[in-house]
C-alpha cells in the first residue's frame, strides 16, 4: 500500500464541501492498487469505497441512495475515458475538484524520499514502481546520490541482486537470464530497456541492441575470460568473440565465480562443449595455461603435467600455489593436496636422506623428533589425500613411486642408521624422559599447586600426528602456550605397557601379558583406581563419555578434580581392525583432540592440557612381502608381529633387557630389524606397533596452557613492497612482502587485495595472497601478483586505493594510488 497515495486521498476527503460530503473518483490506470483496497479503506477510517466495473447503475444507486450522506470513493481501475465514453460523467462534472488521478512519479518520489532530479529515471521505469512490493524492496538499496545509482537499485531489486554494485547487478542479470529466458523477458517489461542496453554495451564493449537476446554476449564473456588466463596464445577463430573491455570481463567473471559458482560451472561446461574450447589447449606448454581456470578440463592437463614433473624430481610448489587460486580448485582439492604432499615428500626425503648417519642413541632420538618425523607426516598426508581421489592410473603410478621411495629407500636407510644408534641392551639408557616417568615428571611437581590438569591419552597417537595438532589454527586462535616434547616408550611398544607406564607408580611389573603398577592391575577397568591411589581427586574418563555430556555439565562433573585422564581411542582401534583407514583416523583424531582442547579452554576460561600416547605406530600402505619377514624367535614365551619375549636374546633380532624397564623380569624383548615383521601364518597388515622403530617409540607430550587472558598468536602481515604509486597499464604486476616468517609466535594468514575508487567501487579484480612462508630471507617472502583494471575513465587527480584485507575481512592497509591508464579498452593480451 502506497502511503503517499493514501495521504492524497485523505487530503481530498478532509477538504470542506458545500454539499457536506465528498464523492471522489479515483483512476488507477493499471489497477495495481485493487488488491490494497481493504487496507486503504481501513487507513482512511472506513470510508466507503465502491468499485466501478462497467456497472454504472449499481454505482449510481449505491452512492445516491444507499450511502446518501457519506464520503465515497469511486474506484475505477482504468485510464480516464473520453467524456462521450464516460458512464459517470455527471458525477465527475458535479465533483470536478474530487477527481483523483495521482501523478505516479510524484507519489513514487515522495514515497522514496527522492528529489526532483530523479523524476526522469522514475518515469522511465514507471511500470517497476507501480508494484508496491517492488517499491518497498528497492528501499534497501537507498539512499542514492545520482540517477545512475537509482537505476542500479531498480535492476538490483528486479533481478534479485544482493547489492547495487555494478558487477553484482550484472551477475544477477546473467543468472536470471540463464535460469528462465521467459521470466527474464517478462521482467524486462518493468524497466528502462534502453538504459540496460547502454549499461551492457558500455561495460563489456559489445553493442547490445536487443536485451532479450544476450547469448552471444555471455558466450563472448566466457571466451574472453578464457583468453585472459592464457599466456600469449592465439585463439584463432575465437578471436572474433573477444570483448575489448577485458578488465571488466575479469572482474565480472570473478564475481560470477564467487557468488554463483554452480551457475558458472554449468555455463562453462556448456560453452566448452559448444565451442570445443579444449582444442585450444592442444600442444600448449604448462606455463601457457597454468593460470587458466575458465574451463574444468584444464585441471586434467595440469595434474598430468605435475605428475610428470614430480617423477623428474622437480619442485612444483609455486605452480601449485597458482592453481590454489583457481575456480575449480575446490572440486579437485584432494587431487592437488595429494600432489602437494607428494611434492613435499620428495623435497623432504631428498633433503634428509643426505644427513642420515649413525650416532649415539640420544642424538638419534633428537634428530627424529626435530626433523626426520616430517617424512612420516608427508607420507601420511599423501596417502590420506590419495584415498580421497578417484585413484586414476596416473595416480596409482605416483602412489607406487611414493611407496617405493618410502619403504625401499627412506625406511631402509633410516632404520640402518637408527639401529646402529640403539644397540645398547639397556633400553632406558638415555638422557631423554622415558614414558614410565610421565606422572612423576609432569604431574607430581604440581601436587601442591591449584592446577587442574587434563591428560588426553590417545591410543596410538604417534609423535608426528601430535606435532600437527600443535600447529592447528584453532589452538593458535586461542592463544596461550603450546609446546611439543617427547618421551621414549617402554618395550614392547604396546597398549598395556604404555597405558600402565603413564599411571602413577613406584614400580612396574610385566609378565608378558599383564602389567601391574605397584601390584595393581592397569587395564582400562582399573586405571581410575590406580590414579586415585596417588590422589583421591584424580579421575579417569573416556573421551566418548566427555563428549556425550553437555559442556554446561563439565564444570560440575570435573569440580574438585586434580589430574583428569581422558582416554581417546581412534587411531589404534582403527589400525587394528581397519588398517587401510588408519591415516583417515589420524585426521579425525587431530580434529577431535583439537576441538576438545578448545572447548575445555572455553568452558574453564583457561586450561592446562597434556596430550600424550601409550605408543606410536609404523605404517606402510604396501603389504610386507615374504622376503620382508624374519623367522620367529626360537622358544619365545610370546610371539607377535613386531616383538617377541624370551629368556635369552635372539641373535637375528634387536634385543633389550626387560629388567631395565620392569621389576622382577629377567627376560628379553626382541624386535625385528628395520620395517619388517616376524613371520606368521596368514596375511600381513599395514599397521604395526610393538617394536623399536622411532615411529613406534618416540611418544609425544604436547603441553597446552591457557588462561582467560590468553591472546591469540599474531598473524604474519603483508605490505606493498613496490616504489611506484601510479598505475599506467590495464594489466599491472605488484610485489607484496610478508613482513616476518611464520614461526611459533606468528601464524600464516590469507589476504585479499584489490583497487577501488573514492566511492568504494572496485576498479580491479581481486587477488588472494597466502602468507605462509617460513623463510628468514626477506626476498624469499615476496609475492608477485597480477591486477587487471576495469575499462573506465580514470581521472588523473582522482582518488584510488589499493585495499588489503585479512581472512576475517578486516582492512589491514589502504594505500593511495594514481591511476593514469590512457587506453582502457585495449585488449592488452
């Protein structure tokens, strides 16, 4: 209901009359207000409204005899007819001052609070404003300063754009056109088509004469964007489709990708098939199309080339970074993550293989904890992402190559040097903490303090997985202190031994099956009793039970507790029963433990958490062949894949005295060499623990401590590193510098950068900068980015800005530039 219209009617009805009442004839040309008559009647205090619908006799009788003294509105949903055709001419002649034919443009201007300068625009879009809902909806795009802005607000309303920014309106027009041609053509009836054609022509540089037929325009947009992503490539017969305003094409297409990804995907697939665009890529070099994200099939070519480069031991890091910014990256994310992991794996293996050497035991353990574990992380990441791909033949060949390097090259060299460093039969002969010292070293010193400590014991959480937990962005966002150290597990590196070692005790006893802590059983059902024997306020609880509670219940549940052991079992139970899913279980464990720490911090306004494990594990995706098996230990009391217990050392194995680890046990634990297993009947799996490999025995101890005052770790910053503050070319490359390397105190971040004018209208496309370099050399932390500027007139003295925002959309820098681009519609390609 139009308030201005109601006010006009009210003014007429309230004007004094010599006859004592008003008979108002209201002409509503298109009958737009018929649906609001009841509301209008109510707003006017219940005035009588009679509808004229070729029924003059009824109207006369009703007005003159049924309501002879009341004010009346005769509503006529039509134009005012010629006098000879007017069936109620006598009413109008006798009440000439009460004929109400509202000036729609005036009503609209008043309703929207617009000044006279907008009248032409309102009249040219008069049919748009006749609909009261559209008139209400357009208000969300107000206020406006110029008629052009009002026109954009009209388009934004009609085509369901989120805002009236030019590119957002254009993308909405594109989507509406493709969703339903019939509906789009119908909508055109309500707006100024001439203005729309002029806008499209000006923006894209292609003359539009019929706004109902835009297929050629949209196809040209896709082909032009396709060309802009190829380096010095001749499109041949497609050159006729290139639009001159290529800067605008890029800005528009990037907006389309961002806000309507599904529609762009469908459009790209259709256009690719229609014009056979894949053929353009035949015979091109990788560097020619490395930046192309216009069509999906480019990724197939890129990935194939990446696999070739990896087989040649080439570093593809920078090229992977370029693909990460592409539109189809999300669809092929696992493929690219797999390739990144393969690339990282190769780089790390090549680097660390050269520094492997036999040293003393303590140095060897440190070396693994400081550097060598990274190979296992890269190997895990590769297999995790490989399992998420379609596993094509190309991928399978790459997987076999990675498997060979890990199992036949890296592990054999690593274990050769490792075993040379751990020959002492006294396994506990080390300056490093042993897992059986955990309670006395990390918890007992806090007995007299008020600290409550949560100890998350994750079965099978190996050291490198815990290192990844420490690097989680979610924990960095909390702030506080986080560090990762380690302890050496006891042997055999199995769950009963490791879980017992973590409990309070003065002595441990192990008979090959059961482990006793000061004479008490230490299996899952008895751990709470053992913990409380050291401190009545200690508690053990399962991870699942904690998660089953509401977080609001935690405060009362944990009230008065001292050391709370939370037992988590995701990795080990998966490895034992579904070994092919082990690395996926590691990923789940990382997320579950990170979430738990975060929630504990939030609930208790600060928290002290230790994350540890009973043992690690060794994993290879390839099954162990028979030549990789060792004979069983003769006369062993207990024989498993990765260890055996017997009364004497086994000459073919690595042997360690159990008496150095346990009381009342003079036997030996023997472990097979390298990454092999003791022979047994049946198949051999992929997940192992029990032996003395660093992956099995270097156990993580992650320490996280926060308070209500903890401050999130700062992000690394970026700045514009160039000298010039003037843009002179449609395509411009700028250099940005990451101010400091990613470190313990500084976390990686993403930034977006673009150019805009003084009215916050974007004049370039948007680039993404991933600031994640750990390099100390400043020059190694620089990023060269490409900006494409819009085709428009730039004022030499105008105000233009380079805007930089972080991944929270917080502006971190705004730098004034001059823009002096002489020819804005040059193809520049």
